[in-house]
C-alpha cells in the first residue's frame, strides 16, 4: 500500500510529523485520522495494522505524532490532554485543506478519549472509534501516585508508562481532572464504536461500559477478548482492524466502484 510522510503546523506554530497510508487500488473513497495512545507514537504496530485493513476497504488513514513525541516538535512537559485534542483538530484541518477531510476518527487508549472530545470540532466526521479508552482522562492519575511529591517539590517529574519515560508538570494533572467526558458523549451526534478487552490491565473494561452507557445511539461495543492494552499481538490488532473496517461501511459514502 502507498505510504507518504508529511508535516503540518499546529495552532502553536509547531511542526508535527505525520504519515498517510493510502489504498493501493485507486483513490481513497474516504479518510480516517488515527490518534495514538499516551506516550506512544504514530508508528505503533496497532496503528499500522488498522491502517492496512482500512486501506483494503478503500480508506486512507492519517496518523501523526502528538506534540513532544516521536518526530514532532515541542516539549511533552508543555502538553496535556487538551493540547492533544487541539492537535487532532489541527490535523483534521490540514487534511481538509488537502481535499481529504476525515470522515472517521480512531483513537487508542487516551487517544480514544481525545477523538471523542475532538469529534465535535471536526464537521466532516461521521464516525468515531475508541480502542481501550478511559471513560475519564483523569484515570491516568492512578499511574502517577508515586510522583506527586516530586511534582510538588520540583514542579516536574518523570513518568514511565509502557516502557516510555516522559516528563510531566502539575498542569497536566490539572488539565485531565477538568475534562467532562459525560457532556461530550451525550452531545457527540456521531456513530460510536467502542473496542475493549476484558483482560486489559491498564484501563479496566468498566471504562468501556461507562462510555457505552453514557453515549447515545448509534453506538456499538465489541470485546477484544484476550488482547492486552496495546494490542501487541498482531492477531488482536488485525481483529480490531477488521471490526472497524466492517462497522464503518454504514457511515461512509458508497464506493463508486461497487456494483449492485
């Protein structure tokens, strides 16, 4: 499948590194924007497999590194959940300017919560997919219990999650504590697909249940069975990708090449 790297500038003037995976059998019939998990990046294997599966359905997929991660500019310590949401909206704006406005947002873990928040700021979006997403970004605070003293003393602290170490500041915790997911879910007005594993030890499946209960129809939930949080087994990420590809067909424009 064709793949192209590109950069775009966010509202803070920082250059963010992105990539688009395109169908190999003609122009894309629609486009999706993928948001990676907290401290991950656009090259995580789950994103790769999901992009490939959607490419086979004629959907182009853009994935990028949030500010301060991967090949993107900026300091992670200066970012927060709100800046992730604004990066997503800026990425969607760049896509629209290039004639490929996203019809679908896909987010993994904290990226799943971010795409739910960002969706109402992107008029072209018809469908949202949340994979292993917390029902409240404040859930992350439980991973930070051991660094509060350092944060209070030094104004910053190192945090290691999934093998990646980043520096955070108190404003990050203040930001995630103020996120109102319930109101956003009730006013989403887009189709929502929730994918979550009952064996997820990072974000408990109860979060998926709360997301589903709060959201309005159309909404769907699919269990990822034995998958771990990062979908490290390629079979799990391919399964998730297949579910997404099948589900989203109902919410995208018809393929002009399709026959009746």
